[in-house]
């Protein structure tokens, strides 16, 4: 009787993780071994501030959940300790935080992930992390859009000054 309950609980957990996988815009898998308690706490606080869910999940659960969500080929990734960052809002946030923390602490190892529904290699996750955050990109875009207008306004102003002089 107890074993049936345990199996049901594990199946429920796999389903919950599979649902998180399907909802996330990006998922980053990382080996978190060697982090001190302070480093791990700071990492988790940073993740929460940026709307990223960060969890340590057993590899067997991850393997089944990824298969249930339709992803294969992660067998090698799920070796050794694995933590997962689920980014639901900002695709870049989880990757950026983990890569930056990995560089600072020299103890986080990116294992791979999923970006916008496609499996991603370590290199692809690092490239994703190098993309500026959404507010920065919007600012850059607005700067590009307003630059020609600003130049035109300055030119018109100079012409007006010359004509009035």
C-alpha cells in the first residue's frame, strides 16, 4: 500500500516538473557542487528577484519529466548533481545569472538547457547569457529610433538660428 502511494507521489512530482518545463521560456541546467551556503543563498535571492525559479531536483525525476515534456537526449546532462533554473518571463534572466555567478564563484558548471522550446548546448546557454536584459534592449531600440529625429531637430534648429541672425 505504501509503495503505491510513493509511486503516485513520484508520478505527481514528475508531472509537476514536466509542466514547469513546458511553461518555461528557458531552462538552464547546472552542476551546483562546491557553492558555499552564502553563495547559494545569494544566488537564490538573485533568481527570485528576477522571476526565475531555481530548484535542485533528482536526476531520475528530471529525466522522466523531460521525456514527458517531449525532450530527449539529456541522459548525459543528468549525471551528477543538477540544479534547474526555470525562466518564465525573461528568457535571458536564468542563463545570465548562472553564467555570471559561475564566473564569480568558479563553482557553477553549465550543463545545458532549453531555450524557447529547443534543446540548447552549454555554448548556446552562454550565448543566451551574453544578450542584454529586455529593458536594456528596449532602451537601445528606442535610442536607435529617436536618433534620426534628434539629428533632424538639431539641423532644423541650426538653420533657424542662422536665419534669425
